[in-house]
């Protein structure tokens, strides 16, 4: 590391929650833990031609938005990066990141900036993947998240973003694994919380002994949790005992109950998810005579609520196994007649693929971090050459739910500049408080030809 006596003025935050400043040479300096408006001295630990990364060594002006982190492990644990910034300011930073990305990457501005979706800042994380490691030098097992910028597991006794009940279990889980015969062959415990059930998925590299199975059962009975076992890949996950049931979460506004397995992808923040689903569907406005397509439909998180309002909804995912789970959820909720599901590779779809799936008045798109480039490009290709998909009519409205502002901006550029759409609204979604993760929702309207 190289210490400097120069005072740097922090100008903004980047998408990793680092303060951004410029030194006397004009080089960008990314500063861990620094906030906009602060003046700091730093020690540089990484240098590149155009930028440097540094840590704070001294501060002479502190931001009025700096707060004391609530978690005792902040700074060591790599799970949260922004607990030192007031919660409202965190949300404003994410909204600005969304708007800046749309403009600088795609030259697009929303006609309306939506009010950000926010909820509880603590105890919100209903899904987590905890690392487990026996550390011989410490003579104990550690259960928690990785340390910041490290492969080491943080020595944690609590976590403020986990529900309090799960936070209190961290030392109990460490004690449990430490008492087991295979204590050094269990690298991970995945946590999933449903409306009525807490499931813990134990990854184990060797078959569990009879004694270890008994210890798991005793722990489950004492703490009212279910154990699921993962001896190999995620497909191998199964309940420890046959009577253990799948989890579920509810979308009460639509009378929907979604069933899921503990390793299925579901949103980590159930309260924000309920608000997000309700807003997305209000923005989509599905009508009783309309057909809607839900791209990247998952287990039907948006598909099934849409089915309560539209004439028909088609949910599309890349995995046939996931599609089958979606069908089961549709049947369970009495919506099999209105909700259909098909498997398709949405990263390779083209204009003819769109035509084969049929026209729909409206789309909902909820892609992974990679975004929905192929879908946006297919619509652009149809706009440039209608013969690419004879007889195909693009949707009049698209609601796009994004977990990556960069890929949203890329796709928005295609939709607006090449496919004939207007970005009518966009706003941030604070799905992960105290992290730099930016989720968002955007609405695109297509002018009538």
C-alpha cells in the first residue's frame, strides 16, 4: 500500500458502494468506505493506468449522511457495503445509478421517474447461502458469509439482515457442525424461509453417519426447522425426512400461494417482492381480453397473478424442469386453464422465434443479470424488417423488471432507438438494503403504427 498526504474530495458513489474522487493527476480513485462530500486521505492498494483503489487513512470532513453501522461485523463481512450510509441516501444513490446508466449507456431518459420501492431495512433476507469451514488454528467451526475480498469465512455470531430467528441460529449452527463426525466435509448451508417453514440445506461431500443424521434431527426438533440434504449438485437436494414439506410464500393481493423448494430461485425479500409484483401488474394493466407473455417466468411469480386478470398468459423459461414446477403451481392455484408454460432458450431467440410463440398485447420481462438482449434485438429486427416475422405484431406495452442497471440500459437502447418504443417510466427497487445491488422496473410503450 502507498499512503498519500493529498486530500481528496469524494464526488459520488459507484455501483460497488465505493466513493469516487479524482487525485491531482486527474486519475479516478475508488475509495472503500468513503461517502460523497467527504474529504479524505487514502492509502492506495491497487493501481491501473486510468484508476486506483484505496482505503481511508484520515478524514477532515465527514458526510452528514454517514451513520454508525448497526452490524458488529460490518467492515469484515463482505455481505453489506453501505451500512455506513443513511438508508434514504442509499435508495437515492440507487435511483441515481439507474437514471445515470440509462442516460450514459443508452441515451434514454424515462418520461416519469417512479417512486422507489422500499421496505424494512433489517431482517429482510429470507434466502442466504452460508459458508461453513472448520478452522483448525481457531479450534472451531465458522458459519457465515465470506470476509470482504477474501475466501475466508467471517467469524460471525449474528447478522442484522437475516430475520432475527436465523441470526440467532448462526452460533448454534457452528456448534452443531463442530459436534459432527464429518465437520470438515460440509462446506455450505443454504437458508430458505417460507411463510410457515424454515429450511436449511446442508451440502455434504461424504455420506453422513448415523450419529450425524441423529444430531440434525435433534437440532431440527429443538429449533423448529427442516433439514434438506445436498450430497451432489442442486438436483440431488432432498428432505432429511419424508414428512418434511415444500415451502411457500403468498401473494395475498392476488390470492396466490407459491410453492417452492429451498434451492429454487425466489426473491430474498418477500415483502419487497409482494410490492414489486403488485406495482408491475398495475403498470402492465392486463385486461380480461388480452394475451400476455411473461419472459423468464421462473416459478410463476408474475405469471400467476397476471393470470387472475388476463385472458391468457404464457410463461417462458429456459428449463423444462422449472416449467414443470410452474405448471404445478398454476394447478395448485386453480389457474391451469389460463396460464400456460413452455421451455425455450431466451438467450438465442430471434424474430422467427417470437412469431412461433404468437402475438401478445403485453409483455413482462424479468431476466437474470445477463438481461434480455436477444428479445430486445428480435423486436428491433422486426421493426427494421417486418418480413423477418411475417404477420407478427409486437406488444404495445412492456414492463421490464431488472436486477442489473447496465443490461437494462443496453436493452432499453435497442427498444427505444431501434424497436420503436418509448421509455415512459422507470424507478429503483431496494430489494437488498445496505448493499450496492440495484434492482429496478421500467415501462416501455410502442406507438401505434
